[in-house]
């Protein structure tokens, strides 16, 4: 790579971004025109985040979002014969068949399958107590206390996070008066487990609101805050891995950066997407280094 100054505290031009996004990705079989408006929403959030100071960081968040939010869509298309000609029935009506495709979304989504088969798939009950703390009762009866600082403590001896998927609910769960919620993956980077919802909410200055309202993680503002905070600090889903481990000066490791989200799963695929977003963003820079960035509020 030629020497490039990736440090950047200005804005990215939305119009240029939209044009280059279409030029770069519209030929992909996964392209969905509706993904562009959502990509622009994400770019706007990046523009408002004064803590994002490197083009590579922005590129990797965009690439991660493109991969993690790609979803399966079902629609009808006209059937064709072996020669590729459209088929019609005896009444002259087109023969329609259902088709499923994985397409770009670029918007916060729910985990495919809603975590089925995983230890966080079963619902838990959340009871907000008078002191602001929360009692969590898992499907298998294990109970925990979550303080306003997001720290988790066992209320039942030997309690362990998670429950066997498909097992019957314990009596302690059935009798608990808390509200029932499920903590499958949501957002741009798929936040999972009720304990992560609690800790992340506190880290973002939102208290235990993500724990009590997990669907809020699917709003772009909160989904972005989760992703940005985790990747910048290594907190929550990032498990200690952060941007500074992979980017800085001449260090540029898009493949290794996958550890912030999901080990090495499809690391090379996402790195290739990040390379494309890097080129787009470098062309979208608006040099306003003397102008203050707008305040970004989670």
C-alpha cells in the first residue's frame, strides 16, 4: 500500500458516497436498492460520531454491517423453461414460483433463526425492583441480580447463564412476575445474551434500558452506538478486541479485525468489502478540519 493518511476528523459527502456505493455494489447478486438509504443513515451516524477518527474504522463498520445484516428475502418470479423462456399456464397466465435470496440490508436486523439451538434462545423474565436494580429469572429457574452499574450477581446457588433450548420452563420461571423478553442477536453487529444487553446499556450511558427493552437495539442510533463503542473500546461483544489492535499508522489488518465480532468467521470476505468501502470513503472526504463536529449523542 502507498502511504495514505487515514487519520480523518472531517465529514464524508453523502452524495458522493451514494454514487460510489451504487457503482461498487450494484453488480453484486446480493444488491438491494433499498440498502442505499439505510447505508446513508449509517454514514450520517458515522459523520456525527466525533470518536471515529480513522477512515479504516469507518470502512470496517460499514463492511461489518453489510455482512452482518445481509438477510434472506422471499419473493415471486416468473418460472422459466430449460431454454430460459418464461412459462405460462393453459390460461395464458404467468407461472410464478417462490424464490429466496440473501440480499444486502444495511439496517439493524434480528438474528436469523432468533438464536434457535443456542443457550440464549429461551426467554427470560425481567423484574425491575424499587432500587432500580433488576431481577433476572432464566427459563431453567436460575436467578440473577443486575445492579444499576450493570454488574451481575447470582441469586441462586450455582446459577449459570443460559438455559437448554427446548427444555420445559422451571417452576421458578413460571411463577416469576417479571416481563418476558428474549435476547437473541439484534442490531448491526448482533448483540446477544441478556447480560450483554445490560452491560452495554450501562456503557452507553443508558442504564438498564437495553435490558428492559431489547428491541430498542434495532433502532439505527442505538445499534450504531453499540457497534462504535464496542469496536473502539473492546467492550461488550468485542471481547477486548478493538480498532487500535488492527489499525493505526501503517497498521491495516482488515482480516484480523473480524475478531472484534466473530473470531475468524468469513474474515476474508468482510475484509474484501472493507477494502471497497475504504476506497469509497477516501473519495468522500470533505476537508473541514477546523470546523467542529456536531455533537453525537447516544
